[in-house]
């Protein structure tokens, strides 16, 4: 057992400040029930692998998340090899607001109980790049990135998507969630505006649904129309009165044309309007909300970066109790025509010490990352591509007819991991 090292930051920062910095997370699902049954993350197949000695020994898994980690949590404490914060305001512990990161690391540890963990937290895109670079240069075998960046191109050309592709070329298995945007996503062309307003079908209003008291809405358009201005506006109606709540502001630092709204909701009914040029431009426009559903949504093409990166294993959310892909789980294809969703995995995991389960595509991702660690334990010479192909070819078909953009190649299963020839389990 290697010595455990904890490299802790020194500046405390509230989680809300981190969210304001990047607005990028698939952390939870609005309205997800708290009394869900435990997933099958410890099913018989996984127990059989553990009993045969396939536990992730001599494999290092890096987990990179924005909420930080409780390195003393019993589920991960004896597996943490190192932890580091990247960014001016980031700390590993994040002032104790670290449930999401801790829970994702715990799912990895439960799936691959003898794998070593290297934990990295960040507070902006530059910090994410530094975190991934640190994990790669520290010889991580697998990187689990349970985060989603919104407002990025859906074709894998964004900085964060290319980071996953780069890590893969260095021989690292890179696993990321597809996102939770299926019901909070709309994409289309700006080809039939009404008085300078985008049409969502026959209407220019797109109403919000959901119980959250705060909303985030991202607006993005393609680089070919970067010199044009598009603005999202959030309106509230109450007793027939309409009022403007917020107008989107450009989000700097991404190198792509996008804008976002962060607003607090106080009752009433809310809808979004997108304003642009008075004439049709043909610009491809994407609207996304990780906090609320849209009345008029288009799930197709809702996969978020870094899962859009080539060579990244994009993981969707599956409900093993209902026997279906979660309704919120983002759908492919990517903007450049790739499947977008490689596999789906159980997306509801109970973690000791927390009242509510970890839910979402970012809960499914560490399970797949843990299976990748088991696959490398069983056969250390396997390449990232070989592991991905093995997962896809052994996945159980849970879609309507073979491979599809909701379930990808299907539900990843423990039998994707071959038992060693000398196994006794």
C-alpha cells in the first residue's frame, strides 16, 4: 500500500462561487426522487470479479471534479494517494461542500476497491486543463471526469473535449458523463425569426418547468456566425403581468460565441426568448438548461463536453429498476455525426454518510471508470481503445433496436472484464 499524500489548498471558496466561475456541472437532476432504490453497482458479476481477485490493484484512477473532496471520508480515505487543487480559488475540501466529488470517488472505490485514487479539483477551464495534465503526468491509468461544460461546441473541438482526446493518446482511459440535458435542450437553425426572435416551432416562447429556485440557461451559436449577436431573455408572468427577469451575458474565456443567464426564481411562470438579427441567418443555435426542463425541447444532440471528445468514453444514465435510460440522460449524436453516447450505466448510487443517493450521468461515469480499472487489473496491457471496444461489444442492448443515440451500445456490464486465466472465482 503506497503512502497516502494529501496536497490541500489554502483558500476557502463557497460552492456557489465555483459554479459562477464555470457554470459547467452535471451535478444533480432537478426533481430526482430521494427514495430511489440502490443501483446494481454491486451486483453478482462485480462480486464475482472481486472474489477472483480482480479489484483494481496496481491501477491508479484520477477523479477530477469541481466540488472538491473529503479525503477523510471512510469510503475513500485509505485509497487516496494524492489530492490537489487547481485554480486561484480552489481547495480540495471546498469548505466542506464536497458531496458530489466525494460520492463519485466513492463509487470508483466501491467498484474497484484496491485501485489507488488521485483526486483533482478546479475552478475554471484553465484549472481543468491543469488538473487533467497533472493526472496524466502522474501516470494515472484511468481518468474519471464527472463534470459537464455547457455552451461549448458539440463537435469535440472545445478545449475541454480535446483534453480528453489528448489524455487518451497518452494511454489513459478517459471517462466522462454525457450530461443530464435531454429535457433541458433545444437546438435548431435561426432561419425563420419573428420580429428578431427565434421560433421554437410555431412560438417564440419556451417555457421552463421544474422546482429549482435558481436557474441557469446557456445560449450558444456556431463559430461561423460569431460576429452576430444573439441574446437569451428570461421573463416571468404572474396574474397576466409580464416582467423581464434576466438577460444573458457573454461568457468570456471560451473562445466560442455563447452567453448565459444565472437567475433566482420567485414563483410565477417563466419562459425564455432568444433575440437575434431581424433576418434569417441560418446560424445553428443551442439553448441548454442544466437546472430546468424546456416545454419545447429537442433531446437529440444534447451531449455535453468533455464527453463530445473523440476517444472519450461518454456515459449515459440508466435506471436499472425501471429498466430504461433515464429521461434526463443526454442524447447523441454529436454535431459532427458521431454516436455521442458510448454506453449507459446505473445512475443512482447510495453512499454511506449521505442522506440522498448520487443521481445522474455523473453518477454513472465513476462506475464505468471503476470497471476500466478492473479491466486493467485483469489485463494491464490493454489499450484505452481496446477497453472501450470491449465495453461496447459486451454491453447489453437496452435500446429500441440495437445501437442508438440514447443508450449508445447498451448497458455496460461486469462481464466486460475478463477473468485472468489463473482466477479461482
